[in-house]
């Protein structure tokens, strides 16, 4: 009798947890095999994957269906990943970007981080590292979105949501106005 048949809860029969496929991830890489393998793995993890094989193709995908996260190769045939990242940030898009490269150069890493890339992953890709990096980036993005939403709600409830100033003097003035408003009611 084999060990699996004696165990009432064999590992092979326990269903694996699959996240709900809510996040859409754009893979921008000129290597078809990389896009295919990453797409397959992302879909296994429950993500929706879309692809582009060039920088201009990636920018077009971003315009047509805004992804929740971008995996962006540094070396692309038309635009560099750094140029694509710069374009994303110049358009004030707050999409998290993870750079991937087979040839990590310190200058590229520094430039990408300064432009707002969240992380760098080296090829050949380690899927365990990728999974953790994606989860962290998505959690960070959700928290940032939630924080911004809560800030907006607080501003609206305080009645001063149209006041733009954030200097210490403006904060003191707004606190004074709140105190006067409360004392007069």
C-alpha cells in the first residue's frame, strides 16, 4: 500500500489556492519566449496578462487598456525601457513598473529607480522572486490608492477640500478656521 492511499488528506488532492484574476499585468519584452513563459506563469497565479514586443507597442497597450502593473524590459528594439518608463511618468500615470533585464547596468538601475520603477529583476527570471515582487508591488499600489482615497474623503468632510495650500502657515490658518467654526456653532 502506497503512502498516498493511507493518508486521508494526500497533498496531491488538496486544491491549490488561486488568487482572483483581478490584476492586469502588461509584459513588455522583445523576446517571445520570455513573454510566453511569464504570461503562462502569471495566468497560473490568477493574473490577466497582456503583451507587447516593443516600447511603442507597450505605450499603445497602456493607452488602450490601462494595466495594474507593468513588467518592462530595459532593452527593447525601438525605445529603451528607460524611455518607456520616462514616458509613463511624464503622463502622470501611477502604474507600478518592475524593470527586467538580462544585463543589469548600474546606470540603468539608478535611472529607472529615480524615474519611479519599483524594482529590478534579472533574467533568467526566478519565478519565486517574481511572484513575491509582484505581490509586494500590487499591495503597495493598493495601499497608495486607498491612502489617496481616504485623504480625499477627509478633505471633503472637513469642508476645506478646495484649499490647496499645504505649508505650515496654511495648516495653522486652517486649524484656526476650524476652531472658529466650531466655537460659533
